[in-house]
């Protein structure tokens, strides 16, 4: 039984369920994986979010990654207020999108040309279309557990002949779409080699999360990313890093900088919009020359590059681009890792904690998690109990064992200590 009062959240949820699918505008928010009702948020500031019943939580969801400065950062709020007074959208080019594209290119030199869109889904969907247009090939390789947004061709699970055809992972996805997606186990370079040896001439691209944030937090095995780069070069298959989540999180230059791999294309989102709707894709000049109006591959968007998202993104990157500031984020993330590992050790509970920069995850398992199959072995029920008790102690974690948590610059040492104390007490109880 929750110690906190959730009367208003519950009433709102009951009303929302009558007029919004599942009462939410994105499925994971409905708490289906952890039980109970979602809390409805009234406001947020710094490392805290406040629900409609007045309860405060230290927030490690941070809007699923974007709020790397913490919520309502004064510089971002002030810049947005000024931007609003100048108009909120023009449907015409502005200096802001040129500025943000320049900041992205400096941080991601592999992105020689950058196109702004409005979500990570649009970024990956568009990048794949461009890769298909550039190569003239239809098939795509993705990895089990990697999530790249909800475009039809990516809602595909491994088919019966896993290394051949995909099958829809959702009603509404035509079989014809799914059959062009080949889904392989993450970290399995041999499986990739086998497929490319047989099918390279049909394969446009390989898309992956270089660190997987959508099955918790799963790191690439040594040599996996290097192997993918070598094989894709050999077979002239486009290598797409989906850094929507890892971008600016694993390092300021993303996973590609941290692991020193130069992909052909990259997708970004989340952090570059500072909490406003955004996405971006880009890559090699010869590939991006395919994109309309330069080239024949069509892609467009009413609000692409809109001045508000550009403003919030620019202000966010201005702050985290300072090495001393970025180091603070890494130190906070490391402090949290050490505190949570220590709490589990003292409580005598077996967990595996993985972290890549400022994204992380605790699995309730004693086996290493290297892919979707091993992640599924973790005790999701125990995670659900952990989640509920931590929420009750004022700590807001991602409501699923198969999601990552995030650190912000606003989280203080006392936030981390409070989180560790709550984790110790909760570990002892479950
Ligand atoms: P959006 O379309 O949600 O902006 O981005 C899709 C996407 C693409 N690629 C990666 C690696 C992603 O993690 C995401 C979206 N991440 C989820 C969190 N697992 C967003 C939360 C949600 O779906 O509500």
C-alpha cells in the first residue's frame, strides 16, 4: 500500500483512460510493466518532479533522457520566453537551425550534413529511407531489443528463420514491410557476418543503438562495434548509429566518440531539443545529398527545425559543451553507480548495474546482461516491486526493467545519498 497520497492522479487517470488510449500518450508511461497507476505530473524543477497530489520525487527518467540539465533550467526557460515573443513557428528557415546544425556537426563530425525532424522515430525512419535510396537495396538489419521508434518497418521481431525474414511485432504492420527487416541478436557479430555473406547485395543498412538503452542498459562487447564497421565497409552496407538516446549521454560526442567508431549515418533526438519535440539525422555528404530538395529521397516536416526546439537545444548544448561542466555530469553518474552498487552489496541482494556515461540500469539478476535474451532473464517482478517502493520513497525510476535511467547536472550529492538510502531500505524489503 503506497504511503503517498495519489488521489488526484488516480482521478485524472480514470478520466484519461476514457479519452486517451490507456490514459497515456506513450505506452510506457502507463506503468503496465510495474503495476499500479501512473502519477500525473504538475511541475518539475532541477532534479525534482512534483505530482498533482503535491508529492516530490527525485527524477531519473528526465523525460526519457532530454532533461540533461535538469528540469526548467533558468537559461533554457529565459531563452524560450524570448523566443516565444518572436513567434513560435514560421515554416521557413531560421538562423537557429543553422546554429544547432553547426553545434551538432562539431560534436559529431561524422554528420557532415544534418536534417532536423521532430522525433527520434522520424529520424530513424528517414535515415533508413535515405540508406535505401542511396544503395538501391531494400533490406535492413536491426538487433533484438533495440528500439528505434515506431515506424512500421522497425516494429519487427525476429521471424521464424531469424536470420532471414522479420515478422510484424505489432498489428497494423504489413507482412510485406516486416519481411525486409532482419532481426539479429545484439553483440552477435557472427550472426551479422553470416547474413552479410549471403545477402549483402540486398541489404541497405544496419541500424543499432551502439549502447542499448531500450532493454535497460546493455554495452557493446569489445570488438562488436569495430566488427560491424569492418563488415559494413567490406559489403558497402550503410552503418547507422541510432544515438537518439546515447547522443550527448554516453559522452558529449555520443557512443561514436566514446567507442571511436565513425558510422555512415547517425540519428539524434531527446537532448538536442532540451525537452521540446525534436530529432535529427545526418551523415556522409554523398549519402545526405540524396535528401530532397538536393536529391530524390523525399522527407519533410511542418515543424522541422522549429525555433522553440532549436532554442532549447542550443541553450542545452551551450551548457553541456563546456568540458568542466560535462565532467560534473560524469562524476555525478559515477557517484550514483557506486552508491547503488554499495547499497545492493550491503543489502545482500544480487543485482547487475550497467552504466554508459549518464545512462544506467539495475537488473535483478546474477548473470551478465549482454543482449535481449539475457536481459529477459532478469527478475522483472522484483524490479516492479523495487520500482513501486522507490516511488513511495520519493525516487522516480523508469517504470520498466527494460528501460534506462538518466542523470542530470541538477542532481546533488544529497539527492544521490537519499536515492542510495531508499535503495538500501528497498533492497532489504524485496
Ligand atoms: P521518439 O520518436 O520517441 O522521439 O524516439 C524514438 C527512439 C528512437 N531511438 C531510440 C534509441 C530511442 O530510445 C527512442 C525513444 N526512446 C523511448 C524510451 N525507451 C522514449 C519513451 C517513450 O517511448 O515514451
